[in-house]
C-alpha cells in the first residue's frame, strides 16, 4: 500500500467525483439529479448529515472543477489549492472511527455540508500526496477522446487509463492494428512484383 488506506480511498473517491462531470461534448453528466447524487454517495460510503436537495447537488457539482485542478497543476499550485480548501472549511483534523473503519482522520464535523466534507477529504488526501512528492501519480486518461482523471496507486506506476474501459479499448485497437499490419505484410509477400518467379526448364514435371 502506497498511502494509508483512508488516503487511497479518498483519492479514488475524489477522482470518481471529478469524472462524474462532462469533460467533453460527447460526455454525459453523471450527477444530473438528486437521485444520481444519492447513488454516488451510497457507492462511496459517505456518512454524515445530508440535505437531499437540489442545493446540495449544485454545491457538489460546483466542487468538481476545483478538484480537477489538482490533476493539472504543479506541486506549488496544488499546495496552494489544498490550503485554500482546508481554510475555507475551517478544517480541524481529528482521529475518528465509525462503522467498519478503524482510526482515521476527519477534518470536518459530520454535520458539515456534504460538499464541504468532500472538499476537505480530498484536500487531506492530497496533503499526503504532496508531502510524499507523488503528485505524478495523478494524471489524465491516455485514451483517445477521454479526459477522465486517473489515480495511479500501482507499485510500478503503470496505470495510464481511467476505470471506464479505455484501457481495454486501447488493447483491442492495438491488437487490430497489429493484425492488420500482419495481413498487409503477408499479402505483400505474395504480390511483390520484384519477387523472382520460378523458371521451368524443358523436361521439368
């Protein structure tokens, strides 16, 4: 494990939140309704108070562009943004445990607005990333026509694609390209005009 468990979960959750936004004209908005937000919160196990209304949804959606910046700026700019997010929320780190979680850090009370808790949890995770000089593990998907953000927590820094299937599509495309090149090469062997033809001598069978 590269970081503490809660840090890695927070990084993945922040990336997932950023990726709910439509980054390209061909993308869809994954947090279009309050029900969409309910599903996202359930999937990522968010606890604490909830408003369950349109204002809460809009606040969460407004957070996404700020978090996306953490994937595009340098270390100094990322540190500045993290400090801003923590200061705006009046973050106060505390060790807590609840549910299936053992002791871990929270920096906002459970009654804080959902968007505030999401912002601070992402910022706290980024503190660990920046202190470890591992900002290079945050990138944008290498897939064509994809702007999803990626968190690479692999030991060999090999993760290049998002979790939306771009890696599989790239592998299929590469296989097809290799297959096509092989077929072209195979055909050229049989149709090469410079390839010497066999000559038959009289008496050959």
